[in-house]
C-alpha cells in the first residue's frame, strides 16, 4: 500500500470493543486528542457472546469502572432489559448485580457516547502495523495506507487477532460473528519482539424464541427492588417492563448425542490448539469432565427487545452444526426450536501479559499499551476495566503525571491487572471472587466510596457527581457516629422484639451500633426503637448496615491491607539485573528477571519466588545495592 | 466439508438483503415452508449505501410492493426519520415519495418481521453450492456442510457475490461494509452453465455530524403534509419530530483535488473492471464527464436517529482515502468534518438477466430463481420488487398455479423485469420514470388501485385491507359519477372565482367534472359551489382530481395499452427453434434464440429484432408452424 501522512493524535486506540471504548473515552475526557480506530463501526462495543453484563466479581468491576468515571455502567443502565441482584442470601462480598442487555441498543448507545465526546474521533479502519523507533511507539499504519503519528498507542484487538472460527470440521479465518479478522497487526507485534500465544473461547447457538416452548422451562424474572450499575442512575429510573430469562436442562439424550460425536468435536480431535477458558467450558467439555453429572442448567436469554433471538446460555459449543441441531432438539422446551446461528469456537492471538507493566504499558515497546481480551482475559467487564486503566495511564504519562495503579486491596481491577502482569495466565483469565484476598473490602456496594475520589482527581468524575458522593459519604459517617452514641435500654418492646426474632434478650443498655450487629436485627428494625433520620437514603442505610454488621471482618482485612501497603511501598528500581544479586534461587531469579516486578509486594506474588528470595531482595533494596541493567 | 442432510423446505431463499427479505416473506405468507439463509443475521435488510428509500420511479415501486402485500412500505413507515413528496409542482406521473430511513431501525424491524412470520425460518449460513439434477435445482449446500433440499431455490446474493472492495490502490475481497463475501456460490453458478459478468457500484464517505458546520449548508426539512408509503399506514401516524437533511456543494477546490489525483482513481487507472451505474456516477466520474460544471450538489443525510453518522449523498467515490479527506475538507460546511468511514467501490458478479424468464426463474436451471442486485439492477427498491416477484412465482409454481407476471402497463415492477429479461443490461440497471411508456398510468397514488386485487388474489393482502381498498375504490367511482351529473351554472360567485384565478368565465352551465378539468380549479374550490360529500377521504379526493384532470392523457395511454395487451396475448411456445423459421434476419434470429421471448410483444422489444421479423413470427405463430427445439 502507498502510505500517506494522516493526522497526529495524542492517543490512538485500536479496536472499539469494550476495552477500546473505555480507553478512548478516558483519554479524551482527560483532554487528550484521541483517535479510536475500529474494523467495523457497526460493531462498536458489540457483545459477541452472552447478552449480559455483571455477575459475581464482574458486576463489581462495572461499578468500579463507574466510580472511576468510565462508561459501561451508565450505558448498561440505559439499555438493560432485566436486572437481578445475585446471592442476596449471602454475605455482602459475594452479592453481585447482573443485567441482561439489549445488546444492539448497548452497541448503539456506546457508539453515540463516543461520537458525542469531545477530543474523540471515531473512524473505521484496520491498524496493520506499529511505527516503532528506538523502542518507542510513534504511531500506526492502517490498511488504507494512513500513517497516523501518536504519543501513545493502545491496542485492544480482542478476539479479532488472527481470529479463526471453528465449527466441527469447518475452520476459517474470521473475527467474532463473521467479521473481518486482524491479521497484520499480530505480525507487526511479533516483528517488534512480542511473545504471542493462542487462546480460544466459544459461544453457544442462538435460537428463535417463537419456536421455544417456554411452558416447559422455568421463568427467571427480573427483580422488583430497583438496582442499577451506575452510581448516577436514580432508583426512579428502574425499568418496569423487564423481560424474563428461562431455565431448562440438558439430559441423558443430550449427553449421549455429544458423547457419540466426540470424534468430531474440535475440542478433542486436536483441531483447536488455543487454550480455552476453564471457567466457561463448552458443553462437550462439561460432559467429558463431569461425566457423572446427570444434567446441566441451560439459560435462555433474550438478545434484545426487538429481536426473537435467544442466547442458549451455558451451552457453548464447537460441535459440527449437524450435531448442534440434535443437541438443541434434545432439550426440554427446545424440541422444535429453530437454530438461528450455530455455536462456534474462536482461536485468537494473545500478548502474554507478563510483558506488561501495571499501567498496561508494554515493557517491550514504550508508549504502547495493550488491554482487554488480547491480554489474555475473557469477559466484557475485564476488558472494559483494563481499557479504562490503559486510557488513564496513557493520558497521565503524556502530561507528566504519576501512573495510576490500583492495588489488590482497592479494586477488582487492581487484582485483575496485578494477576496478569505478575503471574501471566495460561488460559483465558476470568475474574472470580476467590481471586481477591480482600473481598470483603471490594464490595459492589462501596465501589463509589473506594474509587470516586480517585476518579475525581483524574478529572473523570465531574463536580456534581463528586458532590453527591461526598454528601453520601458524609451521611454514612454521620449515621455511623450517631448510632455509636445512642443507647438502647432493655425496654419490654425491645425484649419482645428480640424474643420474636429468636435472639437473646438484652441484659443491659446497649449502643445502637452494637444492637445492629446482631444477625437478626436490620436497620429497619432498629429505627423502631430510636429516632429516625428523616429522608435518609437507601444507599446510606445499606452502607451503615454492612459496615456495622461486618465491622469485625472488615477490621481484620484492613490490618492485612496495611501490611500489604507497606510492602507495596517498597519500590524496586526499574530494569534491574537479577543475575547480579547473589543468593537468589535459580527459578526465582529467572521469574524476577522476566516479570521485573515494581514493588516487593508484587515480587512476593510471583509464583516460584520464595520467601528467602524476597528476604534477600528486601535487604538489597534497602542497601540500594541493585545493579541496573544498563 | 463433510456434508449432512439438513431439512427439506418448499422454498429456500439465499441472502436476506432487500430482495431476499421480500422473497422469503412472500413465499412463507403464501403458505410455503421457507428457509431464509444469510451470511450475517446482523445485516438483514441492511442499507449499505444511502439511508433512504423512494424517490422518482423507486418510490412508486415501494407502493407497488405494498399493494401486492410486500413489506418494504410498511417497514419504512415505522422507521423513517424524514418524509418528503418530490416534484409536487409537476404532473402526477413524476411525483414521488422519498423517506430518509433510520437504517439500523429498518434492519431491526425487517429482521423482527421475518422472525415472527409463520412458515419462515431465518438462519445464518453461507450457501456454497447448488444441488442440480438433470437441469432441475433440488437444493443447496452450505459452508457448514448442511445439504438442504428444496422445491425451489431463490438466489439474492447482492453485491456479496465475489465482492471486491476498492479504495484507491487498496483492493480486497469483501462483501459490502466489510462483510464476508460469497465466493463459492458464484463458482457453482458458473459450473452450472450460467454466464456471469462484473458490475461495480460505489458509496460515499460518512462523516461525523458533530463536526459539520450546518450553518454553512441549506436545510432540507421534511414535509408538513402527511404521506406514507404503505396504503395501510394512517395519516395520523405521521411523524412530527423529523430530522433534516442539509445541502451543500462541491467547488473549484474539490474539483481540482480530484483532477490532480485522477492518476490514482481506480475508475480511470483500470483497477475497476466492473461496469458502473450511469445514473449513480461517482464524483470523480462527474468531474470528468461534466468538466465545465462549476459545482455539484451534495446532500448530508443522517444515518439514523441514534447516531451522528452522516451520509454524504451524491459524493460516491473510490479515490484513495488520503484524497477523500481532502475532498471532504474542501466543501463548505465540511471544512472540519471528520470522516468516519471512507467511500469505496465494490465489484461483484451478476447473472446476465437474459438468462431469466419473466417469472425470474432461470432458463438454465429449472426451479432456480435469481433476484435483486445479482440480476444486474441497482437499488433497494428494484431489488425488493424482484424479490417479491420471485417469491410469489416460486410459490405459485409449486402449487400448480399460473405464473404471476406484471406487464409494462401494470407496474414499474413489470417494466423493470421486462427490461431485464428482454434487453439484458450492460450496466447496473436503475428504474427511471423515462423507462415507462405508460407512466401516467403507473402513478404512485394509484398503485393500490392497480395492484391490490392481484395481491389479494395471491393471498398476500388480507381481507381487512382488501375491504378498505374496495371502499376507497367505490368512493372514487361514486364521486366521479356524481361529478359527471352535477351541473354548475354561471353564477356571479363562480365567475368572480374564475376571474380571480385568471380563468375564462363560464359561458354556459358546465358539468362539475368538466369544471374540475380547468388547470386552476382544485377539488377544494369546486366543492364551494356544489354540495360536499361528508367525510370524503383525502386519498379519494386525490384520485378524483387526478383522474378527471388527466383524463385525456390517461385515455390515450389506455388505448396504447389495449394494443399492447393484444400483442402480449400472442404467446410464443416455449423452446422454439428460430433457425427453423425462414426469412428472419440474422441478428433478429440470434437475439430471439438467446432471449426466447414469451410473447410477441416481448419479442418486439428485443433490440435488433425488426418489425419484419415480428411480422414473420406473427404469421408463424398463427399458423402453429413453429418447430420446437426437442
Ligand atoms: C465467540 C466468542 C465467545 C466468547 N465467549 C465468552 C464467554 O463465554 N465469556 C466471556 O466472559 N467472554 C466471552 N467472550 C469474550 C468477550 O467477547 C471479550 O472478552 C470481550 O468482547 C473483549 O473485549 P475487547 O474489547 O478486549 O475485545 P473485542 O470486544 O473483541 O473488541 C475488539 C475490537 O477491536 C477491533 N479490532 C481488532 N483488530 C483491529 C485492528 N487491527 N484495527 C482496528 N480495529 C481492530 C475489532 O474489530 C473489535 O471491534 C467471547 C468472545 C467471542 C468472540
Ligand atoms: C457500496 C455499495 C454502494 C451502493 N450504492 C448504491 C447506490 O448508489 N444506489 C443504489 O441504488 N444502490 C446502491 N447500492 C446497491 C444496493 O445496496 C443494492 O441495490 C441492494 O442492497 C440490493 O439488494 P439485494 O437484496 O439484491 O442485495 P444485498 O442488499 O446486497 O443483499 C444480499 C444479501 O445476501 C447475502 N448473501 C450473499 N451471498 C450469500 C450466500 N452465498 N449465502 C447466504 N447469504 C448470502 C448477503 O450477505 C446479503 O445479506 C450499493 C451497494 C453497495 C454495497
């Protein structure tokens, strides 16, 4: 291609998926002239798999993105068709909000947001190569020959990177949903010294809702109680007319059809070389791995308000189309269901994430960032969280400000990125509650309290929003303080109330906050016995209740966090030569050399680095003895 | 690919563009079990070029489709963002309705219509080969190995057929808008003996509306007066909140930029081999062909209600992207406009349409039909009209009913198909008012009167709709009859009225209908002087007015049509051997052999067949002398 000098931008973001959309919005909102380049404008923020956002851990990420001034929460709040709070019976750490999305409306809304954001240009085009000079990224070149120069480039190519679709014996080069794949960008990354690997993911068939017998399935309606992802969305905006999901099950016949055709399953015949997501297995994988499970749940999820397509949730498959028809028809409620699109697997390139700094800038090429699925994660929320952080850090670096890194105690986003850059990942990485050491701190309900100030300092949360946050925060503190002063006497009413709840009677007077600690006592109960605060907000009550009830656990986590922070404060200088440090074990030395951790805490989390190594390292750092590479 | 026997359908339609959508809906509504197979479900009834429907001749086709029970009119009425009646100052034959579409909403609405239509299955998949046995089409095989059998197959592959996108020096294999092209189906057509040719079409860039300076352009708002495409849509549904289009112009600088870069214009460097549409030329073509025109109009048309993308109408181009930026920035109002997608040309395969019968069944393979862009036309409406006819004819043939053919006096659809199958086309064929000999009969206002009965007989117009049609028709006839009996006397009021209008005074009493014939007299004027009919419908008045005012011309056309009908009634037996007919001129003989016309009228329209040939043929037919091929 004949090249031409196209414009200069402060930041160029390649790919307008979930990662790229957030990255570009953040950079532009921080005042950087930003170009967002993507293969197909009709697929901006497209959901190639499940039409939903949120759920355990992921839902918390959406709220974190929102508290930091990202877009995902606000836009799903405009386009959901069902909202549900999961795990309401369990502790607050695992509660999670989940929305069914109108996936097309979500796309349109995000595209519109991008189009109307200042400093941001959205353009269709395919980035084919990086312009790198002396190890520094200076821009990109597109398929149409446009040479864009830039101070930072953020790549978020998702599953399009040398994408290959697989359906039974059929394989072809393609991005998700039969879109154009990105081939040359991968080659350019390799040319620039990046180590790539192959991952795979899969999606289930879609069926025509007019051919489903819903009477044979179990309805899963949305919640009556209002909830939203964004801290900006008022409860009054809660959607009344929600669509239901429907639950059904696989059965013996389904399993038999699959088992009889395993010799044609690309998962098992060697056709699929990429590593798949352990926590999102295909149905054929589940049948093999859990051979004695008599059935698996299947969720039928509407893909939007204006279509009859249903997503067959938890039924991801790359079996031949012929077999997929049979599998579907074996399921109760789907006996006559017409398949509209077959399920498929997709293999794609991943930048092994140990090549990244915690800012998501690559160690290999300066001013180049990668985010999203191409860093080895799986999931829209994980992608969006990374995109936001990459956009923020690119903008910060350009303006000479300190990097923005969230640690593991501050946000799931911190856990995610720290895991990626410290441990790498051998399979598509999905956030799980269990990955967070401080999960009682990383709740969905307190994401605003954890992160709004940071978002505001970055310039991503406006003053209005910040003011409401401060009002809420003050109200929570005031109420906590008030409850810590009011005493309840063991009146007959209180004793009767406790007896009715099966709780022990009061022996003495007790602080209102201590009274609320009792498992059976709710804030709503408490204020029968003490003066109420007029007009107190639901969300304030929620905080007060959780912070008081879980105070013991929370305090313990806070103590652990304080220790972490001390370790995190011990910075390791950049580019040090671990070979020059005596006494390190061989494996530890190699891993440290590869990962180049930025803090002692990060070093301690690297698999293969043992406590003795950390001890030696700690002494060396204190003595300022470490030898730089150059 | 390993193949498997998939289902049997009465009708299989390949491609859910504008042609395929209508074909499939018609066949299914006529009770045929129909499969509609398309490459990407997210592009059903997608508009790859202008976000609008209608205009001269084309708008009439939309109404004809509607009167026959097709879908295009009903769906644009649900999704337009602006409606305008064009040429209101001119005669009724050239008046035309034009709508700006919310193109994404149009897609969604058509997809939903298809999903919810009985007997119709919509499925994503790529048809790769035809199953043909002894010259009869028996089904198709898809990329996933599905072998579908069918009684009829209708191909509507549009510009995806071996599509090749061209932007300056860049060319790549692709369907419209970077979608997957259809490669193997073309090969299968060739294998089965079809003659294919290459056409090309092009589309302009899209720009970001937030970067247009609309103050430098002229606003083109929608009409206040309600109008719709479908005869079903009530005026009360007329959209109040319409979006405007905006007009600007090319100028010297634009032309200079283009002229200086003609050496890089694929149109002129030989890169483009396909034949382009004469009536939709690219801007570089216009600059070259009309070198002394100082400027060309450009229309900025919103692509939908929820996007900021604007279509730069009448600015189609395949210049290199670099030049496109410059061309855009040279235009008033677009100085700072950001291009979101570059314009491009696309080359694609066409089935030379002389290989078709007037039913759109191919002569080469029985029970195989082709429709839309792949028959050499250009335009959504032309495609939809053909699709409807192919769907209807496939259904009719299967149920042993007579074919449904519209002649040139009955509908623009008739003109279109007759032109295609009789004359073939050397370039993308577009309907123009001038192609119709009987254009005063083929008005947009009387499409219902022309075609509703036929649609009802086919089972595509339901009884309710038919009843309203009959009520209207009766009302028109009653009012015509009434006006032909009421006499107006030359009262002082009438004479004063005529004087004010500058018309000659009445000498004598006159029939109300004759009074209405006067150019300056409107129906609204007339009923000041005679009793009004209470509650008479606007649309009835429109008919009465036109039918009376243009009675003279209409009668003349009717006489010509009667002659045509006599010729059309002279059927030529199928598969005759023109070599066995003595006296035919060589060229006429060859053309007749190739086209195999079905009537003497059709034979007379074949270029190269002269009146003497027709005379000879006519005698032979009357004498039953023609020798069959076999
Ligand atoms: C078939 C399938 C199944 C999936 N299943 C699951 C699942 O079960 N669970 C789950 O959590 N996640 C699943 N995912 C993953 C989910 O789609 C991703 O995690 C998420 O979309 C990642 O967002 P992203 O922004 O990183 O990438 P994407 O959403 O893929 O966006 C990348 C964007 O970049 C564009 N692009 C790529 N290369 C270029 C280039 N060179 N120039 C310009 N633009 C470019 C692409 O066109 C695309 O728009 C699945 C994805 C697919 C495709
Ligand atoms: C770039 C561009 C510019 C254009 N400019 C103009 C213009 O200026 N003026 C104008 O009047 N018209 C223009 N058109 C033409 C207009 O798009 C077509 O006339 C109209 O869309 C034709 O409708 P169709 O149904 O015949 O084909 P399409 O709308 O192209 O639909 C064909 C469908 O078939 C599907 N398909 C193809 N092959 C297969 C297969 N093997 N298996 C399954 N599905 C298949 C495709 O994916 C597609 O969905 C332009 C088109 C393009 C692409």
